[in-house]
C-alpha cells in the first residue's frame, strides 16, 4: 500500500518504490492511494501495477466557476520569482482579503515566508514538518484574519477547509 502515491512518484521516490516492488512476490496486490493522480504520474504507475482498477470518489478536480486563473511568466531563478510574486501581491493589495500561496517543498515555504515578512507582508507558514499545535495555531490565526498571507506546502494544505479565502 502506497499512500500519496502521486507525491511519492513526483518527488523522486521511484527508485525506492522499485526496490520495494522487486523485493515482493510477483503474485501480490499493490494499492496506490491519492487524492489526485495527474496523467503523467498515472503513466509512471504502469510499471508497478498489473491490470489496475481505478476507484474514484468524484470526477477529476476542476477549478470552481468563482475562481479566476491567471498565468504569470517568471524566470526559473527563485529570487526573481519571489520579486514578481511580491509585485503581484502589492498590485492586488486592495482586493486581497487573504491568500494561500502554495509551494512545492517545505524549504520553499520557509524561504518564501521569510522573504514576505522581510518585505512587510503579514505572513505565516504551514508545512508538513510543523508540529500539530503549531499548525493549528497558524491555521486559526489565518482563519481569524490575524495572518493575511499563508505560505503552504501543497502536502500540508491538502484537506484544508478555510472558508472565505479571496486568493
């Protein structure tokens, strides 16, 4: 059983999963669980699964009609990305009630959080390595409006239920 299979495969654990699968008997049942399974990651699972069955609780996620999506080009340089993000945030400051900024890794969350605070933004951080008490306090502060911007790893943010998030 591999939980969060999409993240495991996406984050470079393929050699580890291969090693585990080679150690198991050929006649076995392998289960991959994930709330999301992008097509490119699903293709990777083919090497580990035989005659797979897919069970879905709901259709593939799509953005709600109330969400406006925009694309902003940024160079691959992390410092430049943070600069562009801060400029975007300043440009929207009159419409932002609160916002969650998703990062790929907890290290990125820490760097972004430090940068936002340094530049005068009221920001908090949320990632999977925080203890439960710290996570709960941060989320409660965000819900109450004590924190305007929440830098969060996508893993830590799974299953969050925070009403009235403007961005």
